[in-house]
């Protein structure tokens, strides 16, 4: 299996001289199964350079998995050029939006309203299929299997685990470890904490034996207290999580758009220091910062 | 217990979708959500006091899309699964459906009904904590108490004339309301409430409890004992109004567990617990000035 990062920035594209090393495009991850099946996780602006690459490999058969439908994860979708070319086949997967009461088929319909984009979905000539997934139910793509898991974000967000011939990679999408909504002194605190612990234990169980975890590490632990409930994780929290469940490689992504490359590296170094991972490969855990163009083979 | 008419079956399909919630919760949700930093626990506290909003959240969370390992019976758990922002936006959507008017063509006082439901919920939980802690989950007893008479809201909304007649029939003939409902409407509120709960794949013990709370022959369970007994105690004390006043001829719902004297059982509740439950419920049901 091969994993390639096309967009690693959170919230909004952040181009410019200060983000040149890690990249300014929003979330898009390409996964190739052993037999070459193409899986794409999220359609942030990073999907546009990926599309340019795919035009050299026509016809395109792609399975796109949306973690959720916030703008930074769908912004590049109408610019995914293979959608416009007859003979291509694109299958878009995602969760059921309980607030809208609709499945993933709404993703482009909402995005392509005529006032906001000149092309209608009907004018896209590739074969486009939608598949609304249920939590925990795996779908097979070639020799890979993809399992959606329910994580925590202001909108329903799926993390996806991909398994292929004994190797596995998991992408959180946007995820904030479940916060307790009560104060420790409140009557409901202990009960709520128990529910959270149970939920976390179920997730950890679903991630058993994981090789690579790609996790939302938007904030530092110091920044987090003023951003509780925003739906994002921290560098330190993700390191502790990956370490606890015995992941081999943690890739930190969804970099803050205001963080320059230098600031990102400083925050990363400090997090490694705080979590006792300053010297390489402590406890066998490899920790990386996601970077546009980075490729991992497993 | 009778079957539902095809007409009522049809109405039930969309019943709760379009059902407005209670005035206080709609008002509170609108107030709270105006502030982007509102406390999630305050939103939860509102939802879990409103039978309509609670019903709607459970409908969503237990839907097949989430195929959760266990059925969800608490708003707190729903928050863990769906996230507080999703719950908040769902609640805002529920609030947009408007408010249940206090009075209606059935002549059924919806706010006194809410007071009844809230106090039954609180007392059922208290009974579980004090007398059945190992056998029944207090949180489940609260929810079962809150939702046990949900069928009556459905009647108010969709069969108001028939429900009006059932209320009158019960009064004229000194019958329990559920018996009058069976005669006049053809089905009682327990069956209707349970039908909805089943349609939305609520957990079996909650469905059973809603369906059977007026079925003396139903298989006993600690949860059913707590809910039935709470219902009796609250009507005995004349707190709120479920349309079914206490009758001295009523047999105690769970004599083996709680004895046969309501006055005596009330005296055994933890000191001040009933007063606290009633005071909080009256504020929420907006009946503070009434009693």
C-alpha cells in the first residue's frame, strides 16, 4: 500500500513563502492498494494537483471517501478534473448528515448551486456514484477494505481505516477526543466520563494492529483550552493516543493555517519533547509531520 | 390492547417529525444557541426535560446509519456519539417546528402534562436509585418516565377530537383513561407510544415499558415497577395532570417491591427529593405560579 499527501493544511488554504515546505493545500490523501486501486480521502484543494497527475493515467477509477463535508474537505471536489471526462468512474462515499437528514449525495448538489459554481452536476460526464456508509460496515475496493468509524467533530465525521493484505492505515479526518461537557464537580461528570471512556475503548479496539495513523493535530496542548469543542485534536494528545494503542507510525496533519513552516516545526519539536519522544523512535513509535508530496510505503 | 387503525398508522409515520416541542425548551434552545460559547451541558439539560426533543434525538441516534453496538437511551450518550454541535443543531431544528400550544381541541393541558411526565421521570429515577439500583438503570427509568405517556401527545396532535371524547368518557364513567381510550379511540396511549419507539428501533426494554405501563398482566421488571409506581405516586399527590386522576380503588402497581401504601412509600423517599424534583419540573413546565 502507498500513501501520498496532497493537502495537509486545516481550515483554509495557506499558500505563500511561509508554508512552502509543508504546503498550503487543504486535506487530500491518496492511497493506492497493492494492486493499484485508487482511494482518495477528502477533496480539499489538494485534490486539484492530484487530478492533474491522474489526467496522465486515464481512464480514472477512483473511490473518494469524505470524512465530512466542511469546506476545507470538499473545496477541491468541483476541480477534480476526472469528473468531467466520459469513461471515468468516480464513486463518492461518506456519512449520513443527521442535521440535513441526507446522505453524501448532497455534497456536490449543495456545493454546485448555480450562484456559486458555473457547472451543474448533470454536466459532469464521468460516471458518478454516491454511497452513504454506515458506521463500522466495511466496503471492499480491489484488494483493500475501508471501514468508517464515527469520530468527534461539529458535524458527523468518519475516520477511515484501510486494510490491505495485512497492512493498515487510519485517517481521523477532523477529530477532537471527546471532551467531558460537565465540570468535575457536576453531578453528571462521572457518568459522562464513563460513556467517553467506553467510546474511546471501542475506537481503540477498532484500530488494533494499526501500522499508520494520520491524525488531526491542529493545536498544541497549550492552545487547546481556548479551543475546546472546535472539533480538533492536539499534537500531544495524538502522540499519546498513537503510543497507547501501539501504532507504528503517526502522521500529524491538519496544520493550522496561521502556522508558518518554522512555527510548525517548533510546535512539533516542543510536543515531542513534552511527550518524551524527543529522541527518535522511543517505544518504536515513528512520528512525522505531514507534508505535501510526502509518500509512505507499507 | 387493540390494533392501530390504518389511518392512525399513516399519521404516525410523520407524527413526530412535525411535532412541535414544549414552549420552555424551545425558548431555552433559542436563547442558548444565540451564544456561540453556550455550555453544552445546558443544551443537554433542556433536551432531556422535553419528551418531544428526547424522542426526536433517540430517533436519529438509533437509526440504522449509525448501527451502534448498543441502543442509546440517554441524551448524554447521544452527545458522545454525535457530538454536541450536531445535537445543538438538531435541537435548533426541533425548535423551528414551533411550540405545542398549551390548550388544544382535545382540552388537554399540555403544560400540566409535561409537569406530570417530568415528575414521574424524576420519581422513577429516585425509586430505582433507592430500591432497585442493581436491577434497573436509574437513567433508563428517568427516560421511561419521561416518555411513558408520549402517546397522549400524539393523540392531542393527530386525534384531538377522539382524545377529547376519551377524556370525557373516562370522567363520566369513572374509568381509567387508558380504558376509555381503548373504547373511544380503539387503542391506548401506551400502544401508540410504544409503536413509535419500535418504529425507531428503541431498545426493547424501553418499548416494553411504554407499552405495558397500564397492563397489569405484563411481565414484571424492576424498571416497569419503578415507572408504574412513580406514575401512581405522582397522580396520588395530584402533581400535574395526565388526564387520569388518582382513584382510591387503584391497586398498587408493584406491591411486592414498594408495599401497598402510597403515603408510606412517599415518606420513604430520600428527604427533600420529591420537593426538588417538583420544583425543578414546575419551572420547566412554566407552572411556577400555579401550585
